[in-house]
C-alpha cells in the first residue's frame, strides 16, 4: 500500500528549514513498524500540492500504532502548513512505492476514475482506501527527465525527487531491492 502525504508552506522564507526538518522526519517515519520506504518530492509543474511524500506501508493498521501516533504529522510546522494542499491518503494498487532517481520525475494525475490512456503514458492507478481518501484515484508514472516535454494532458503534475528513496526494507526499482 502507498501512503501519500501532500502539503505546502504558507511562509516561503521557511522552505530551507522545512526541507531539513522533512529529511529527518522521513528517517523517523521509517522507524515505525510497517513502514518500509519513504521518499519526498517537490512539484516542478502542475496544480497539485508543492510537496508530496510517498511511503510504502504494510496495512492501514500502521496508522493505529501508538508509536506512529506519537511521531506522525508536521510537528512544529503545523501552523505554517497551507491547508489548501494538506492531504493524507492511503492508496491500494501497489505493494511498494516506486523509487524515483534524480534522473527521473514522478507524474501524478488525480481523477474520479482511472484513465489508462491518459497522455499516452503507462500509468499505475491507485485507489484511495483510507484516511482522507482524496483523490478517489491517483495515477503514478515515472519518466526520465528527458521525456517530460512529451507529457500531454490536463491535471498532470510533475514532481522531482527532493530526497533519495529511503528504505527500511527496499523500494520498488531500487538497485538493492
């Protein structure tokens, strides 16, 4: 299952400090039993949230774990989180989050129903199953940076990796999985 946390700040001047905090937060999240990988992205283009984090999780039970409940969330950054972008959704459709290298981008498309031929790209469609459940369906595709100019279609956001794929047990597509 894939847990996605999306957000953005209301104070752009705090971005550098937030980036540093978020890197540490991903490492802490990997100490939760049932979270196998974490990677964070920043938006290059599109209308979706400026920040997106993908986590591989074992099941919805992760979100009921007492330790998770103590360490989750935006901590001291909560007052600066732009509520227009803050969503937390658990998706079914992949067992592991894709590992996106620096040479690639993550494309994201939110839809009411999957669109298998959207923009001529091979999408993996995920269905929202827990937490905010927004959007109902989210398409993911990993493309090389060189191919981004060929992306066509509305409502497609393009994200670049802000971190490497951090792993407790391995990310799909990583060299050591």
